[in-house]
C-alpha cells in the first residue's frame, strides 16, 4: 500500500482545503510556520499509536487570523489519507488487489477502477 495524497481541511494552520501530494515525497522543505509539523501532526491524528495521539482538541481547529475564536460556535475539520494498492499477481497469472482486512472504512472511487 502506498500513501499518495493527504487532504487536510480546517486543521491547525491549514484552511478550507489543502491537498498534499505525497506519492513521490522524500522530504518536506518550507519556511518557519509553513505547515511542515502540522502535516505530520495530521498524520498522527489518523495513525497515532495511542488514543492521546488520535484525540482532537479545540486547538486543532483552524481559526482564520481575522476571527475571534470565542465567537465560533461550531466548526469542523477533516483529515483524509488516500492510498493506492499495487497489483499482486495470482499463481494463475491474473491480477488481484490486496486490501488488509483490518482496514474497515475504505472507499474506492470510482468503483470500476482498481483500489
């Protein structure tokens, strides 16, 4: 399985929707406060080992600089990881695709394409 894209919406320094393509990523380079640490914190929210790592707090929600946080009554955020699964060749030579059974919430879009 290969992580190819991460979609982050309203998480910390990321605003409405940020899409980070990671299919050929080997390093993150950017100036201070450009979102490098926030990117990894977003991944930790999805894949962290402990419950504390995956916990969402009020500080995780993005607040635009011109908005008073005390005036916000409702907000939402999302973090989505997009994976590709490479082909596996069966013994009879046909292709099949493998998805680990411990993943419960997969969406294949469009449904007529390979995962």
